[in-house]
């Protein structure tokens, strides 16, 4: 079996849903478009393998889905804890001014003065808005921890995202 090189972790199975083999998935993003639209999922339990997704729908904050070969509640429960990955190429298309969070990880971050803060280490959602996690360069001294900035991902602070140029420009001082 050939494993695609563009797999992205999008959620994990939390258990069974009903008695007919449906599974409940906790998505790792606010919208679960990738889970709902990809027809093939990659599960890592018992070993990494592809599974055809037959049906999926939003159920509260989770996604419930029917998968090929999962015929009853016992089979669904056996998948509890499995991670769900989909091919990046199967993500829904975006508008010109949109991007997926995963595409931002690793981009350089600099402020309006041209000072380099570091790179995007991750993003998180605090309920009100996303937060950009920026990891500074490695410290010079051994006993120092690397600098980290948590920058609200709102227009007031994030001025531009240039994916082609691999750079995010922020209105944020190095001394914050």
C-alpha cells in the first residue's frame, strides 16, 4: 500500500454512534469541511490504512460518519482512539483571501519595522478569535528558554499573510 505524502491530521474517533456502525469523530478545526468532503480517510488503528467514507454529517460539535467495512457498534467501538487523516489535495478549495491553518505553520513572522520575530509554530482558538503562536529563534545561552509570542489573529495585529513569500507581517513589537 502506498501512503500519500500529503496526509493531514484532521481529527480522532471518540467512539461509536448508534448501533449500525457509525463512528463519532472529534474534528481538530472549527469547521469540518475536510472530513465531510474527503471520500477516503486514513485511520491509524490497528495500522495506517485507507477507508472509504460513505456518509458524514455534523452532529453538535462532532462529526458522525459511516465507514466502509464498519458494520456494527462493536466494529465502531474498536476504532476508538484512531486518528483520522485526509489528503491535503482533498481539502475544499478556498477563496483568494483564505488559507488553512496548516499552511501557515513554518512561515516567517516579522513586524512592521522589519524585525524578525520567528516562525509560526501553531495556531489555537481561544473562542473569540484564533491565536498565532510564534516561536522565536533559539536562545544564545543554554539556560534561556526560546521566546514565544501569542498574537491575536485579527486584522488589528496581523497585517498580511504572503503564502508564496512564506511570510506573515504583524503589528507587534519584539518586546511584547
